[in-house]
């Protein structure tokens, strides 16, 4: 098995599925000869041709709406949005059509498509290039929102996303694109959507997180283990529809919950997780639920970005506070 | 490229010009303006188009009446648009795909959508989008302009697969102010997509007249910036609508790329049954528009050619009335969907997290029709 970065694994998943399924097409800005600004689609146009890998004009709403039309015609578009901060013009298409087409036609027309986009900050990018906007998408029934946290999970989840009969918004943590190399088997095996992944087992407290924050959460868990605190780390993986059963099972086992996410706190996915745990497992809790999140501020320009993004210290402190209750 | 900057001829010269042609076959009274297109020899086609226009108008009147008596939700009348709608339907092939706004029942009826479908949709029931006889057509599109991108996507799919099919998208005069309109025709131009866009310019976007919508002399010329051929036609003349759309579809089907057609018509009705157009436009203006409405002129044309008479008219009216009555009875006796219907079509499979909500909805299901 080859060791590779997440962005290479994403590229490999595209190639596997395009070779397997002739209905898979790739579209977006600069996805052709340039291979995408992060090189996620590099080589695909050369290998699969200009019909199946198409650069589009610079219009995110158009990319999303075109993907809806392609998918309803039976193709499987994988569309790239260059950065998640540019998703806003596409929201009308995502919310008004992509999420609703199956429902509003009673299943007659469907949207089997993937919209991929870099998610989050931490790479010294310019303004509007570091946003974490998953909550905007999770609020819409009919969508699936997926956020991988390693090269292997990116490969397996992207395959599952392309094969899914319903639309998937695929959020790729920029910080992890080239963060670490991992052995990834190019075997075409998809990972399940709608399931959490247990990244570390533990007995005292559950850390629920996703995307790039899994790295910090695992580091925090390692540090806390030295203090005798045993953290279970769950990678949510699919943020909508979310696997609450796995979260509840873990919290019932450990009795404590800290949710960690990079996005702002207000109306974030962490709020939904906390509320659901409070509804279903309040009496199993030994301490109040805590959230470690980005602040309810504008994502700062990059000199302050690591002050915005929660780090290991904030996670460790939240766990310690929960353990002290 | 950028010849305008480095031309040795002169510092300032014209680098682009355009003109927009206007076409019509019939005058306001239904008399031929000049030589007619060949297809007018097909009397049966002309009668079919006329019959469909009458059918759409009769259904439309009934739908407004049902809304007024509390039996239908808000309904957008198509009164006055029948030629623009039916001419497009007649020019399309069954394998083409239709993308509408929400008023184009004449096109939908032509393509086999049932009266019951339309009643169910405006009567608050998603089953009105099932379109059994035209399964690839999109349902009505309420967010203005957004259907343009779907049509471009469908046209791109046809092009990728090398299929001799076309996407046809309607949009209104107000819709041409939306970014989605420009974005889609821009894509269609750059990729030479098999897409035909029909702008139904009915002069009013609710209360905003087209003169307040755009300073452009025509809406058709918006296509010029996308590098797309465009023309303007008399949208109350079903012959020219049919002719222009058929030509554009034939060109698109053979790889010749997209066309934008602006059909000039007039919204004789309120915007919807929730609107009162007397608040913003004069009775004189509406009366003047009524004098050039599409159905009477087509009837005059058919009668003059010996293709139509009073007996045919009477039989048609009776037939429409019976068909509409049957559809209305079916609609009124269709029980509402169960609450499960809210959940069952969200995804191919209901996510486990939604099972409890589906149960809750069942327990609290509202009584009634």
C-alpha cells in the first residue's frame, strides 16, 4: 500500500470511481488542466478526457445548479467549490433544489451528486478562505454533510458519497490535506455514510468532534491519558444525518461529553449534539456538557487564526473542568 | 485577442455590433403578415395547437374559480400566455426536457402532464409533480430563475453523452434580472450546449413593469453578451413561437448551440390569485392588451383557412368542460397523503435519526382532507 496525503487519497478515489462508473463526471473552477487549486483533481482530465472533467465559468451558483441538472439526467457529478467561504451563492441551488428534488417529485427525480469543498482554516489563507460553515448545510433536510479526518477515511467516504443516491456535501479540512501521510489501499472499498468512527476508546469522557479538530482532540486525549483521564474520541464523519446512537452509546458509557468543533458556537452542530444528549441521556451525565468551538466572531485574518481555532489547551481544560465536577 | 487595444487602424473604433430581429407570422387580427412557414400546411398541427390553447385557458379559468371558492391554493393564471406556452410545447420532441417557471400549463399539457397533476400541485400535494408521461421534465420552479442552471446541467448531460436531445427553459421578464439567468446562458454559450431559453416577457413581474426591470431595449439582447443568437417574436402568435422554437431546437440538436428567444406577450390576469393588479396598472392598458390576445387571432386564422368553424368550437368547449370537470372531481376526491409522505422521499432510505419524528407525526396527524 502506498503512503499518501489526504488530497492524494481524494484524487485516487475520484480516479477509481471514474474508471468504474462512466456516469461520474467532474466539474468546477480550475479542475481541468490545473487539477484544482489543491490538486485534488490533478491528472483526471488527461486520463478521462475533457467531456468528463470540465472547467466551468466562475460562478458557484451555476456549478451547484448545473450539478442538479446533470444528476437528474442520470450522471453522477462531483463538483468542486474552490473554498467553503464561497458557498453562499450556491446556497439557493443547494437548499432550494438539491436538497428537495427527490422530495418534491415524490422520488421521480433525484440528485445523486457530490459537492466537494475545502473546509476550515489553519493554512494562512486569505480572507474568506478559511470558513467552517457546516451548520448552514446541516439545517437542510435532504442533504448529507460529510467531513473526513484522515486520508483513508477521505478515500472511503468520498467513494460512498459518489455512490450515494442522494446529494452529499463533502467538506475537506484544508489543514489535513497535506498534514500527514497514511497507507491507503486503492481497493474501491467505501466507508459507511451516517456512522461515527471511534478514533480512540476511553471510559471517563467522550470527545465528539470531526474534521481537522480530530487531530487536536486526539492530542488532548493523549495528554490527558498521562493525567489518568481516559477519553473516548468519536469522529462524527457524517454531520447530517448524524449518527446520534453512537454518540449516545458512548456518553452513556463515559458519563461526560465535550463537543469540539472549529465552526462558531452559536447554532453550531455542537449545539444539536448537546441538546440531543441532554434530551436522551441527561441522567447518565456526571457533569454538564461542554463545547469547545470557534468563537462567535468573524473568522479572523490569518495572524489570529490559531487564536480562533480551538487548540489542544482549550480541549484539555474543558475535559479537566468536566472531570472536576 | 484584445484587438481594440493594439489595432494600428485607430485609437477608437467599434469592436462589436449586434442587432435583434423581431418576427411575427400573424397580425393582431390573425391575418398573415407575409409568406407563412411551410408547417402551416399541416392543418391538424394548427388545430392541435389551437385546441390546446383553448384547453389551457378553460382549465385556467376553472382553477381561478376553485381558488376563489376555497378549493385550491394560490394559483398563478396563464391568461394571455397560451400561444407562448403551447407553441413551445408543440415544437419540442418528447425526448427533450422541459424546465418551466410556474405558469406554463399549456406546455405541460402538450407534453402529457395531466390536469389532475396541476390541480394537485396548486392544491398542496406533491403528487402533482409525478408527470407519468413526461418523466424527465422538472416540476414548476418557484425560486425565480434558478431553473436555468438545471436546464444548462441537463443540456450538458445530453452533450456529454452525445444525445440528439435538447433542454428547453422558460424564464420570465423578471427572471432575466437573476444571476442564474446570466450564469446559465453564459455556460450554454461557452460550451455550445443544446439549450433553448424562452423568455416570456409578459411586461409585469408582479407590480414591477419590464421598464423598471431593465434598461435594455430588448431582453433578448442579454443573450448577446453570452455569445448566443437571440431574437424577439410576437408571443401572442402561436405560429411564430412554434417556428422560432422549432428552428432553435433543430440547431441545438445538431450541435449548433443555444438560442434565446424573447416572446412578447402580456399577463392579462393578476400575478396570482393573491394579487390585485388594479393597484398598479390601468384598465386601459389591460384592455389594449386583451384586444391582441392569442386565442381569438388564431381562431380567425384557422377560420379563414377553412380549418375551423362554430360547430368545432362548440364541440371543443364541451370536450374541455367535460375533461376539466372529471379532473376536478378526481382532485377533490383525492385523500391527502399520510404524514409518512413528509419523510419517505427525503432520502432513498430514511435515516435512523428521523424514525422517531416520523412516529411522532403519525401520532399527531391532523384530521381532515
